[in-house]
């Protein structure tokens, strides 16, 4: 059984401000270690459930965060960015039985985390078919496009609630809760234990029932914080400018949504 893991850092227990997620700052090291531990725990749980191959995508910022020597030997790690449309789900395909999203965070504009954003700092909000879209939604759809179910997600409490709203069968572990500029976090060791246990549990199900059915048509809307970013992105083929900061893109192919996002943010 092959498992795909996409990993971020803003949804790791403890992370609260941007310095803690930035490789250039001294406080980052503590959370780099915890990100690695939480990913390793997910790998352990998957392996105990029968996974023999696990591909991990380091999907935060520089994509050079996870300490590979601390991952199990049966894993492979993608570092850096290929800059293809799959972005945080690089190299996922139909050969994977399931996918995990580890260390994920609330969507741009959400109060679920002081680190809420979607894909980059440019969008104020992103919508798919008039529903607010997080990286969780965008990447769950990317997996579904390849007939792969996302069965386990860890991150902040709001992100986990949004995940269950999208797919009631998904397993989640909330390691933190945001309030204003603060977070309330579970102990790092407890996060590791919970992630390993629930990762294992998530694979002991009929995975075929968890692949999402994608819509027939897609309307992508991006509201930018800065009109300058909207102006530039409005030149992407097929984009309609709705206002000085709001753009829209329509398609029947989700891959084209991913391609548009990769160029527009």
C-alpha cells in the first residue's frame, strides 16, 4: 500500500506567529523539529496499518523544513518546489491508496488561526464554486482528481471542522485552537501520539468510499489584498476581472484550476 503525505508547518502544535515558521529566525528550529516529529508519527501510523511505501511532500515555504534523517527508512521526501500545478501535492497519482495532510491550517480570512492564509500571502480569500477554499480543500480536490482519498488531516481546530464538513468520513487530529493572535496547543508529545494512532485508524477502513466526487464545473474566485497583484493576474488566459481586487476563472477541468492558482498567486 502506497501513501502520500503533504506537510505544512502552520498547523503544527505550538506555531503561533510567522517568525516561528520562517527558516531565517532563531525560533524556527523548535517547530521544524516538531513538524518533522508529526510527519514521522503519521508515517509510523500508516506503516502499522500496512503502508509499505510513503511519499512525503515538504510543502511549507522553502520546502526544505523536514529533517529527513528523522523519518523512517521506508519513506521518500520531496524537497523544494518543481513549480508544477500540483504544488503541495507534487507527484500524486492514482497509484496511491490514500493521502494525509499534516500540519495544515485554516483558510485565508478565517479566525481559526493567527497564521490563516491560502497558498500565499497575496489572497485575502479564495472561493471554489462560491465556497471559501483553504489549502485543505484545494489539495483534497487535487487528490480526488487522481482518485485518491484524503483520509487523515491534522492541524488547527477550525481546519479540522472544515475538513469534516467537506468529507464526514475523514479522520482528524486538532493539535491547536486559535483565538485572536494566540493559540492554545496540546503538548508536542501528545500530538505525536494522537497523530500516529489516528493515522493508523484512518487506513483501517474501506478507502474506496472516501474518494470525493468532484463537481462538473468550477468557478475560481480570488480576492487579492493588493490591487497590483490582481492587475497582474488578470492577464492569465480566461480570467475575468470583477473588480479592482477580485478575479474569476471558469473551467470544467480541475487541473486547469490548479494551473490557474499556481500562476495567479
